[in-house]
């Protein structure tokens, strides 16, 4: 027993220290939650505490009581369909540092848009192996966005359907130069760097430099986060237009 302990002690000293990621799992059945918890433990990701929840209230309560880094939330919970999305939105408002991943049985357009709009940092299809889920957890914990080609395609389609908008600060000042704005609009519409370069008469290297400056100004690190950023801003813009239209209608036809 002493020899075994001493050997492990030497291993711990020499091996690189892995940060313990604290995880919350919310599933629509207690068995599903336990199975996923056991699977993550067997994956040897070096995770910290893993908490299990079944309802939106349990998710919020556990996050209030325990530090959580990554939350894995089923699209449906024990208190109803799509309650996982509701939990994502609550965590975004009350615990913005928690990175949420929505677990889905099948990727669909509406669910993808709703999840990212609510504040999810990733969508994970249950058809993928547990090893891939481990990579997803590590990625979102590092601040990255987890989305596959199909999900990004859905987001890009939604972006194309919405009129482009200017990227401005809270004071209304445009953050990007005219050329950066042109590049940003084309990238948000789904064009590759080569296509953007051809359309604007630039080299691919120049387009890459513009993108780097755009990312730096917006405080993001990659193309996926940029697309999601523009998507969120356009959704806000649409909401503002709707509110303004409603106010104008009320002013023209006041309630008696």
C-alpha cells in the first residue's frame, strides 16, 4: 500500500497539472444524468465536482450553492420540454461566467438558433461519442464556441435573412472602418476569405489582417464567435425596431 501511494505521489509531481473543470449536468431523467456523470468520470478528463439536476429550479439552486464552470443542459428537463433552453437563459443572466452546452437528440434549425440566442456556447448531439463531449467541455471552458458545420450553416442562413447592420459601441460610435465594415458584412454573410478578397479586390492576406483587427476590436478570437456576435447584434436590432414600431403605433392609436 505504501509503495503504491509513493508511486502515485511521484507521478503527480512529474505530470502536468490539469485544471479541474467543475461540471453541472441537467437531464430529463435521473438515470440519464447518472449515466452521463459516470461516462465523464471514466473519460479521465481531470474534471472536478460533477453535480446533477433535473429541473430548472434545481439547476439554478445548484449554481447558487456550488461553483460551476461548464453546464451540460438537456434540451428537455424533468419539468418540461425545452426547459433546458430556459435554464441557459437564466444562467446567462445570473451566472454569466458559466459556459452552457445544450445536449440535443437531433440538430434542427429552430433549436440551434434558440440555444445560441439564449446564451449557449455550444450544442452537442447525443449521437457523438463521450470522447467528443470531453473535447467540447474543454473547448467551451477555454472560451471557445462549440458548433459543427451544420449548426454554423444554420446560423449563417439566419444572418443572410437579416439586413446587415453597423457594429457600434454603446455610445453609437462605429467601431470599424468602412473597409473593415465591408469585410465584416461579407464574412457574416458566409463568404470565405478568398471570396471576400475577390469581391473587394484584395489579397487573402489583407482580408485576414482586416479580420484580425475586427476580432481585436470586438474582443473575440475566431470566426465562429464573430458570426455569433453579429447574429446577436442583429437580433437586438430587430427587437429594437419592433419595440419602436409598437410605440409609434400606440402613439398614433392611443388606448382609451
